[in-house]
């Protein structure tokens, strides 16, 4: 693969660019890396996919805490897990 870099100029709405930069910053990936990944996928698969997922604030906090091994609960059985998540009467609520 040729590793020579080049520049692509595209036109987009200013608000979209700024929102994309902020979102990329939130997830810790440079916008250029995201755009390059999309271009590579487009070239290799010959198709365009527009789905993306950005976890909400609660999920991001849970992921962060799990990575730090902070504020997490460990369960010995699936019954204990479901009781912890759904409450004592979890079997009756499903």
C-alpha cells in the first residue's frame, strides 16, 4: 500500500463539520482517522454505510467506570446478576 499522504477538500455545512469534530473529540478519535476509516471501508467493500453509535452519557460513564474498575458490581451467578439488575422479583417481571 502506498503511504503517501494527500489532501481531500470537501464541502459540508459548517454546523455538521463542527458537530463532527466535537463528537470525534468526545470519543477520542481524530476526525481525519474516522474519515479515513470510512474511505477504506468504501474502497474495500464498494458500498456506503451510514450507521453510527454514540453511547449516551450514562453509558459512557458506566464504560469509563468499568475501564477503571470503579463502581462495578460482580455477581457469582446469573440469578444474582438479574436480581441486581431487575430486583428481587425479576423472574415474575419477565
